[in-house]
């Protein structure tokens, strides 16, 4: 019977693969037929992306009319004159679903009047939900999702995000961010899946699958994904956005490439380019990275889009081109297929001239346009350029919001809980204070209803802040509030201290306001001075302090932490983050998040968990690896016992992997979820080995007293690294495997 089922599964898989291959072949035929009919001007138009900001009507002061209205003359210039094939962005503030639908219909109606009737591909930063449509669900940001260590949950989140994005008739999202979040100062850390390449690859793969579905041609409920920002963008030397990085190619391949490789293998349709420079070469002009590695080595078949204005910046910012025309030549010849120009049409004129002058070969143009048209067919734009509102009854539904709550619940990370102080018992008098306590901005971060997320307090007024959720949970009579300080200034610390006198416990909500990109640059990772001043004043009252962190990156809290009884990390947990935090405090939720990055103890001690032996305290006694909290750290209201670690063999061979099994028992009194993390240390290697690397993980749920046996597979590839010849190798030697407090040795 088992053999019959297995045979049937193989037949079904073979049939599915054959059908996908047939569909891909049909698409290729259609693309080639269309390409043969296109003029140079039409081809260049397909390679051009313009922002909606320059296509909507403005008032006398130059501000967009609200609700947005299309300027038909400007749209005609865009589509009829320059044959533009892609439009992006929101135009400032989030719009209603109805405005979006009308916008897309208007654009496509004009595009379909053109000779070849090629629809426009509209792209949007729907990075954790369709955030640029009013009322749509805003899930936890990527760094929070990474803390869940639950790729199945992130896939479900992406499926809903795709559904709601497509309900606005938008078929393409600029997500997920596959950059490696290992530079804790960087203002886009919270957009990543953290510092571990394997975790980022697994989570990114799940999100790509959730966005795109399984078919070669997507249905009306899925969108094309866009991996950002290929590659090395997240490791600027200064920590400031879009500033130079110095990364040897061996490190690029070891740490920064794997998360992209995994998501490319998952079928991601598009990639966006790193806006910065690596080793003195802007990545938008780096043919080795964009063509040799991405398109040739990884065999990426989708298309590559520039980031905002970044081809022009080769001339105006990086100074590697003498003018815009030379910048266009460098970017396109390096491998960029579509330019996010985005304000005007000089790119079109420059590229047409360059082709006629022989400085950009027609073969490069045809390759780029072929890739773009292929994606347009794969998102089914030619059959469904817009949509039908009736097909999307579940936008912002109770079910979608329940998934949002569930996701936030798995993200919250308990970092400290002295003497099991949490959860709080009902009836306690609680003072809620701090700049993050009554702020939706500190729950959502940037990329919310506008770029910086600075209007979230207004747009998300119907959602619960942390303070509001605590009040709902514990009763208004038991909860008082005092802001105390803003993030950057003192408001009334004495008021908070006075109110603390009548409280049994202080919930101090600190962290960061919303931000992203350059506006989020900082010169000191230490949490702001007003927040430290408030924390010290409250500590002097002698009342127990529970700190709730609402932040995009790990701000240093070494002055605050010793005076606390508990610390919760909520990251940017989204619109249900306030409810999730309150429910963790009350015990309704048993926290199960684990840190997806290393939380530094000092602002100049930014060492990742895969540090080298020379960075240990034993070698560097005054400044070695000694973080506030380690990667993968997170507490629970129950306890988990690890036992019976077994390996199927003591020697790993090329052909036979090692199966690892371990028993995990909930030895506490309440149900709980646990992310089981498997680390491996290579004891000796030709490249100095790291302390350890995450090689597998699984999230499980256990009732009190329940035991589950978890199994992992370790292969030769699991232990590989990039050597000095830039080759991925696995060297013979001894390895130490660690799960929880259990360890075992094996060799290869």
C-alpha cells in the first residue's frame, strides 16, 4: 500500500513538473513573438519604471490632490510617448482600495490602447502586508517574523499580503528583504530576517512561496516577489544607509549570498539591486555581481530592477560616470533590466542613443525585455491586467486579523524574567509609561501608511497601543499612564514618578520611533538619553520595572537592564503588537520568540554569534564576545528539557547524511512553543572557523508533560564553507553538534 501511494506521488509530481515546463515553453514562445514585433523605443519603454508621484494631479502648492487623481496628460506622455512598461509607489499617503483599483484601471486602459497592448507592471512596497492601502492588514515586520522561527507562519502572512495587494489590482511587491541583518546600527535592520544566513534563507523562501503560489502562471490571489537588495547592502562600514561597504568576495559568498540563493531557487521572479558600493564599486555598475554571479552562476531567470534613482546616482552621487548617459550605459551593461528612474524620461532617451551608437548591444536590450515580458506573462497580466473587486471579500477580514495576532504572538521575545515575575497577576496596579507605550508608530515602524510610518498614530487610531491593550486586559481602574519622555526629549518625568508611587509594577515601554533608510541613521546605538533618564528616575522609586522594547534594532540598554525584573522585546510587531504584548504580560500568551540577532551590551561591541575564536573573552579579556543577549535566546513561562540526543552515525560520508534526533519535553506547568535550534561547530578548518553556525531548526508546540522527538538531517553541504579559492567545500575533520544543552561529536 505504501509503495502504491509513493508511486502515485511520484507520478503526480512528474505530471506537475511536466505541466509547468509546458506552460513555461508556451510563455517563452509568446515572449519571443512579441519581442520580434517591438521597436527599439518600445523595448526601452519596457525597461523604464516611473513613480506615480509625477503622474497624479497636484494642487496650487504642489501637493497631491486627495484622494489621488490621475493627470491624463502626464500619463499619456508616460505611456503613449515613452512606452513606459512599469509604474511604482503610492504618491505619498496610503489610498483606499477603491482609489487603487481606479488608478490601475486607468493606467491599463491607456496601455491596452497601444499598438502591442502590453500591460503595465505596477510595483509597490507591500513589505509585510498591503500597507499602502488604507485599512489593509499590517503584520509584524520581517525582523519580528524572524524571531518566531516559524516559516509556515510567515508563508501564511505572505499569502494574505498577496491576496490583499492583488485586491488593489497590484501584481508585484518589493519584498522580501534578503539582506543579512548583521550590522546592528543599520537603519534597515528591522526589514531583514536577522543575522543568520540560513534563517534568512528559510524565512525568505517561505515568503516567496506565500507571495507567488506554486504555478508557473500566478492566479489572481498571488503577486510576484522581489528580493532586496542584491547584495551586501546591509553591511555599511559606518552603519549608515547607502554608505560604502568593504566586504571581501569570500565573505560576500559565505554570508550575504546564501539567503538570496535560497530565495532564487524558490522561484523569486525579480530582484532589486544594492544602492550602495562594495569595495569602491557601486553595485549598480558591478557586472560581476549582477551578471556573473546572479544571472550566470545562480541561473536567475527573472528580471533585475534598480533601486530608486540609483542609475542616475552613478553619476551624481558615486561619481563613477561623467554624466547620466554614461551612467545608463554602465548600469544596463552591468546587468540591470529595469531602471527605477523614477521622476522623468531621460533614461529612455539616453538608452536609445546608446544602442544606436553601439555602446549597449541590442542583445542586452533583448535579454532585459525578454525577462520583463516573461514576468508579465507569469503574473497573468495579459489576461488579467486589473481585477474584480468581488473576488476579494476577505480583505481586512476577521480571519486575516486573527492571523496577524497569531503572528505577533509568536514574535514577542522574553529576554529576562527574574524569579518568574511575569506573567502579572490580575488586580495589580500598573503604571504604563515611556514614549513607546501609547504609540502605533513604535509598533509598526517605517513602510506603514507612508514611507517613514510617521502618520501611524492617526491612520491606525482604531488599533490598540501597548497602553490601550494593557488597560483592556487588566481593567482601566488598575492601569494608569504617563508618557514621561519623548524619544528625544523630556516631557514630565516627575509625573511618571508620582504615579509610580501608587503602582505595584511599572511597565516601561521604550525603544524607537518609526523610521527607515537615511532618516533612520544614528551615530550611537545606545538608547536615547531621555529614556535612560526616565528609567533611572523610576528605578529610584524601588518599584519593580518590566521593560517592553519596541524598536527596529537592538538599542543598547546596559544602564537600564540591571534595574529591571523583566524585559520583553516586541520589535516592530505590527497592528496587533499592542494586544500581543498585553497578552504576554497577562499570561494569555506564553512567549516563544527567540532573538534573530545578537543583542549588543555595548555600542562598540557589535559582534555576531558566529564570531571567531580570537574574539572570545578568553583571548580578548577586555572586549571579547559578551553580548547582552545571544542570538537564538528567548525565555518561556514553561520549561523545556532536551534529552536523548542521538546521531545515526559518528561519521558523515559524501553519500550518506547523518540523522540527528532529540527528545524535547515540556517539563513545566503550561503549554508552550519552542524553537529547537541545531548548531554545528567546525573545530579546525583552513578558514578560521566560527564559534558555531545554525544548520537547522523547527518550531514545535508541547502541552505540559508532553514529549516530542525531533529529527534533523545533516549532510555534507550543511557543513560547507567558502574557501580562499571562492569554492564551497567541506573539509574532513571533527565537528560538534549542539541542540539546547545537549551536544555530540561526529566527523567527516
